[in-house]
C-alpha cells in the first residue's frame, strides 16, 4: 500500500519543495520508502509501505510513461504472463507494473482487466496525457482539484491542501448532505472545489480539461438454475480460493476479529496465528469475550484491548484530521484503535469487508419480508396512513407505517439516515437548500428498476454506503498506522457469485446472509455461524448520558463555531433531552459533534 501525489508543474523552481511537502503530509501511508519524478511539465511522488512492491515510481521500457500506484492487483500473475506473450519487458517483480504495460497495450481499457483494490495515475510524456482510475469498490482513495492552471491530485485531501493553488473553503452544500448521510456522499468533497474520483471511474486530463468515465456497473443477475446446495458449494470454493490468493507468501499476517461470521470465516480459513479485537467497558457493546472464545476454538492467539470512553474522546480530534472529511460513524474510532493494536504485531491484516453488501447481511434487508399482510393493503391507502404517521414522533411503530407507505426510492439512502432535509434546514443557521438526499440515490435506483427491494438496497449500499463509509474508514484508519488491510470477500470471483444469487438465498424474514451462513456453518461453531449482525457496536448513546461527556459535547454545541453554522438552542435542547433519557438522539448529536470537531482541525 502507498500514498501518491502529483501536479502539473506551474510553479517553477519551488515545485520540488511543494512536492516534498505534499509527500510528507501522507508519510504514514508509506513510511518505508519514497520516490519522485519531475520534469518541466509534471511533478510526481510516492510514499511506499514495506509490504508493497519494491519500487516506488514505475517506468515503462523507454521511460516515456510513469506509474504511481496505491493498492494491490490480485490477478497480476495472469496479466504479467499475458503481457509478456505480447512482447512487454518487465523491469521489476512489482505486481503493479502490469498496470503500466497494460495501459501501453490496452489503453484505458486496462481498467476492465484489473482485479483488486487500487488507485493509480499514469503520466504519458509523449502526448502530455494524465490517466488514472479507482477500483470498483472505492477501496483506495484519489482526490483532485484544478485551479490556477494546475491539476493537482493525491491519495488524501491533506496533501492537496499543501499545494499553493489549493483554496481551503467549506462546501456548505456538502455540509447539508453530510448531516443526512453522516458522510460526504457527493463527488465534490467538504472542501469546495476539491473532488474525489468516484469508485469504478477512470479519468483523463489533457490540455487543461478532465474527463471522467464510469467503467464498471454492478449487475445483479440471479441464476435460478442452481439449487441452494449448489450455490453453497460454489460460494464455499470461491471464498476459500479468495482467502488463499490474498494470503499466499505474506509474512507478518494477522486478522481483525469481531463476534460475527465474516471476520471469523476469513480468519479461520486463512489460518492466521494472531487475531485482533477491541471492545468497550459496557457489556452490551463487548465483543472481546466472543472473539476470545472463537479464537480458542480456532487455535489462534487473540490479542485484545478495551477502549475507555476517555480514550475515545481524547483521540477523536486527531481521528477526524486523519479522515480528511467528517465521518460520524463511531465504528471508525474503534477501527482506529483496532488498527493501532494490530500494527504492533503484524504488517498485513485481513478483514471481512464486503460480506454484508454482497450477501445481504444488513438487518434492514429483512424488512420487505416482515408483516407481509400489511403489504396487501392498497398502496394509496398505505401512503395516506404514512402521511398521518409522519406527524408523530420518530418511534418504532410509526416508523413502520411510514416506511410501508412510502416507496423505497423515496426513503432509502443507505444504512444511515440522520437528519431529514427539513430537519437539517431547520437546524442550520443559513441553509443553502441542497437537494433532497433521495435525489443523490435516484440515478442508481433507475439502474435497477424492476428489481426486488432487497436488490435495490444492496445496489444503493454498494455505491453509496460502501464507498462513502465502509471503505473510507478502512483505508484511513489502517493507513494511519501504516498497516495494510486485505479484504478477501471483495475478490472478483466472490463478487460474481454473490451477484448471481437469488434473493431467497440471501435474506428472509428471520435470517440474513443465508448462503454465506450455510458456508460458515460447515466449519464454524453454530453460535458463530448463526450470530445476528451487530455492526461495530460503540456505546455513544450511553456515554452521552454521563455528565462528563454531556458537558464536553455541550461546550462544543455552544461554541462560536457552532453558533456560526447552527441554531444552537436546538442543538442544546436535543442534547438535554437525550441526557435526561426522554429520546435517543445519539446519532444526531454525534453527527453534529463530529462536524464541529473536524472543522476545528482544518479551519481553526
């Protein structure tokens, strides 16, 4: 794993110093080595992690093309053989060199041949073209801006801000959408004028213009010709092969381990010697005991630690700086401590990312199967009932009536829905009236018209939630500790099989990840294979009802920064009601608090 930076050279003699400053800002992404390339047109730099390939900046045979690469290519051996037969000469044993020779051979179509998590940029000195791409999941990051005649790109936003052409301005439209999604969901980031290259996209920059192309779409094609048992065997084989491919010839290997089936299955099949777990003092949010019990069954060492509330809050500002943009998912903080723990014992760790989105693991996916008789009521009548239910407090019974009376396309944006458009505009002192959050998801819903509701939710989560939250926090929190993370369940063969599963092999009223659980049940204890999804439980709700942390958040909610953006009397009222136990506002409180802490890191 690496960090990459670069820019078109419009700043003359100071370019080398600027390049070094940008590289230094992401030193954590590659503390083991660095490399640069510069001429009168571009300046390029790489920071390299010790687990990555031996070279930093990669050149083609005649040095006319230069590659900057972050990530891994899981099918590099096959591609190397293919390109070698076509006459390409490899100068290194680097897996990523196949990207450069592949670009020479296939042009932009090389992105359709690559498997793995990656972000890369190729500089072609023959025509002055800059080409780059991100993987289909958004596992590795790439940001850019164009200003004052300069095109500037980097793995992290903080590196872009080190360039003199960067203008650090808060994106108020992005703030509004963040308050709903708990992450920044659009291509333009929380910094006005700074963009992320979307997942599954490539770009070409030439003559001052950038052109983005979406090169991949997830296609759900359920195959009803296979029996359930046949699907279980196919998934079993694909997962085993994926784990093997991601662990071969890997020294200093460990695995993250929670109490669920995803990390348990991956760590067990990999046969790692060490696993890593973090938990909290509250019994309701404790996973360490489950992990240790499973580790004893599997025969590997489990290294764990308990995170205190004080540690959690003390490190929160630093973590928001690392994130580049505010992310109000408390599990990101837990992942920070987990990565810190693992980095003391391993250079590479395995993780179970992707199983929920691919195999139907989120509990919300079971909703279409609950109370089926209610669905028989004509939609017009259910819609009228929903309108009435919307007038009442946001509680379980009324929520059900609202959900069943509104089409999925008009209510589902992913696993997090914090503030409605109306709520956020009331909360903000000067709202800019950004579009309805559903409009950001509408293009993806349009691509799966006619599909069942479970498939529609999976599709939205693959494009929105996975890239915006899951993969973002995995990259930032592991890279903060110079730790490489690999996710075997995101392997392309596993993906292809998952996309072919009929919905009844994924979810029903009582069970999620049906097919994957059947695989797990063959080799894991019943208690593990059948365990219901918890996510990464963090006791924010509990802590915000403790005087110490209530006062800490209240101080932030009444600060000059809060008064600049929010109607603070509404913030304090919400905090007070939660503190007294009247309502659970923890997710709303945490979303605002996260933004305020992040803003202090970058603007004050």
